[in-house]
C-alpha cells in the first residue's frame, strides 16, 4: 500500500500531530508499505492530518483535486484539534468542511473530540476513536519498577470509575516530591495557572520541586521552577523518569501527547477536570483538580497510595505500536 501524508515528519521537539506523522510513517515502512509526502501517482491512501495548506505539505484543496483525478484513492482524516484552544469557529468550520469534502474515514483522537464535533453537526461515515500512544523505546518506567512486573501485576486491568486501585497501601515517594510537566507550545491554556501556583508554593516552602520542560511563556518567567529547554525522544523520557508525579492543567485538549508520555514513564498524573481528551486517559491513573488550590489534596492522595497509581499507569497500554496497529487496520478497511 502506498500512503501519502499531507504533513512531513519531525524528529525534534514539536507538536503531537507532527510526531504522530513520524511514528505512523515509520510503522508503515517497517510493515512493508510505502510512504510519500506528496501527491504522486498511484497513491492508494491519503492520511490528512490537517486540512490547511502548510509549507512542506498539501491541503484539502489539493486532496480534492487528486480524488477527482484518481477516484480509487481513499482518504483517512485524523481529527486532532479543535477551535476550543485556538482558532475558534474558523478552525472548526475548516475541519468540518474538509471532512465532508474528502474523508472516506475519520479517526477522532478522543471521544471528547468526537462529541465536540457531533455537537457542531459533523457525523462522518466510518468514524472511530483512537487515542494517542508514544514510543516505548523512549517512554517507559524506570528500572525500579521491575518489582511490579516480576510480581505479576503488569498489564492487569486496574481502572474503575471510583479510582479504587489494587494492590492498596501507601508508599513513600521522595521528599521533596518531584513534579514535572512538558509542553512544546507556550499557550497559557496548557496550564499556566497551575504552574504559577506550584512556583508560588515552592517559594512559600512547600516540600515539592517542579521542572518545566519546554517553552515557558516568557512574560511569566518563574522564580522557583527549573525550566529545561524542549527535549525529544530518549532525552525527554530520561528527564521525565527523574520525577515522581506528572502535572498538567491543560484545558480542552483534543487528546494531547504530553501526559501520555508522562504516564508511560510510570508517573501518576494530576490533571484538570476540564482537560478534554486528557480526562479520558488520565482518570485511570491520576487525580483531577479544578482550581489550582486543589493540588495539595490531589498530591496527598497520590502520595498515600503512590505505588498503586504508579502501577496503574504502567498497566495502561500507551504504546505507539498499539495505536499504529489500529490506524493500519482503519486504512486497510477502506
């Protein structure tokens, strides 16, 4: 199968959509398929990651023309963004119009995104939900987690609606507790209010440390937070594993990749109840907050049952191979 992506891959700190293109393209090639990044002849499938034209890619208008020239080609539209965080109605309408024009199948990256666009009148045929995964070569628990796997708890179903995990019992994470987050974007909607709150708590003597990996908004430079330049791949996974708890207060995320990478490293996650697609995944191995003032209570609960949360994160299937297998099936079924 010859598959065209309308975005070029990125092997550096970048947004989740670009990393998906890299990961899925590599997976296709490893499984004997051909991947191109332009509309060449004899393309069997097109993966539309963003309907807008962009340098180094092609947009929905080009795809529509190609469909008329080669009617046997099939288009899979991956919907990984909404106007809730940026772009507003203009972006939403662009996504809806493009989907209706060219999509033969649609993948929403969370049920939250599917519901979001359904409320706006989009009901595409052949739709499914495939949540994000990450490269297990980079994002995996620390060697200290070997005990859990040896005791037979790896991959056991651990999630319940009431967040009751087993085996129960408190653990003793590090003191001060080491918190971490990472973002490629400096959009304040990624959780700036929580990160400022953590910085203030550290200044007041709270027994926590906080590392922010990525582009911290320049106009809000922190006083007590360790800021690390954006990292990628093995370097990022290694940095995340130096911490105890992953935090994110991102709002209205279509799904997000940052929290997936944190959890895949075995870190319990504190997340925002209005996180959009983030909530669907993190409720299995973390604690939700609304106002930043609720952070202390969430951290206390995680600390008291730390190994249970950690094990629940490890037990979740967050690998990119599982994700890519689902996408390949979706392409093959067209």
